């Protein structure tokens, strides 16, 4: 899914973006934008699910839960 945003303004190390037709306001790290980006520029953001990261996070959470349960049983 692609989202169109306009850079409304910069506030220090943050950028205020207005997303989509509804102009939802989002604060974004300025360093994460292209270096040539300026106020008033339109940018395209692509959003997608990262299945690998999701799976890794779930596996880590399960591992930590098992570790905690094991420690709790040993106490």
C-alpha cells in the first residue's frame, strides 16, 4: 500500500507530515527522510507487512515466556 504525504514543517529533528486526503498529522524522524526533502515536498511511503520480522518477534516472545515459566517452576 502506498501513502502520499506532504512535509508540512520541520521542528528540530522531527518532521510533521500530512498523510493522505484526510491529512492525518504524523511526526516523523527528520533523519529518516531523504536528505534533499524540504517543506512542501510530497513523498510516497510504502507500507507492507514484514512477515520475517513478525515471525521472529513471535518466536522471541514465546522463547522468553517459556524461560520465565521454567524459572517460575524451579522457584
